[in-house]
C-alpha cells in the first residue's frame, strides 16, 4: 500500500494482509546493490510476503517476498491510477483488523486486477466502494444484490453514487 525509505538501505512498507489487515513491515537491505528483495515490492502490486509475526512488535521484518501480480497497465492511465489509489487510501484508514479483513483483501485484490484489465475505472471503483461499505456494515444485502446493481450503473448516476459512498466512508472514519 505504501513504501518509504527506512534508514540507509531498508524500506518501510505498509501492506494489507488477509489475516492482519493493514500492517507495517521492514524490508532490510532493499536499497543495497545486492538486494535481498527485488523492486517489485511496490504499491498496488500483489506479493506473497513472509514474515515472523511477534505480538509485541508494531513493525515486523520480511524474510521472503515473491511477486504474484504487477499491474503495469494501471500506471499508464492516470484516471485508473487515481481510482486505484483512492481504493488503497480507504483501506489505509483501517486502524485495526475487523471481522471482514479476509473479504476486504479479496475485494482489493480483485479490484486491482480489474483496474489493470479494464478501462471502466469509475464502475470498478463503485464496485469496490459498494463491497467495502457492505463488508463494514454500512449497506444492506438488498442494495448490493445483482438486481439493484444495474440501477447504479446508469452513466449519469455513477459519479453521484460514488460521492455518496465516499461521504459515508468519510463520516464513519472520523
């Protein structure tokens, strides 16, 4: 979700995992010439990351990282990148794992893949918001059902619905 330099040769990464939700880890030696980890540990990439979790530590150390999926098409389209970044920002607001972390992980993973493969970024973002709000308990099943999805996809209503959903998220995160 986020990467920043940490000390001389390491990186501090903020990741979203299917078990712990949002979590901080250190990739030691990431910026050395002989890297332990390749540069695929980038925001929006999907990786298989191994680290030993210790309860008393806020920041864990990565022991292994393998790239699963890198969304290169997202970076080439500014509108798609903007919607993907908004999705990540929403997940970064989580302060603690909720009951729905595993489902949220699946939602963001499928959204990133869809953003990379599809040009209808607004509709994909709307789907992400709808899933997020449903998983966090702000939408009921009836509103998320397939029958009602087509109404929200009317081109004139997509932007309005996105604004409404972002307001709900903003009000509940304060």
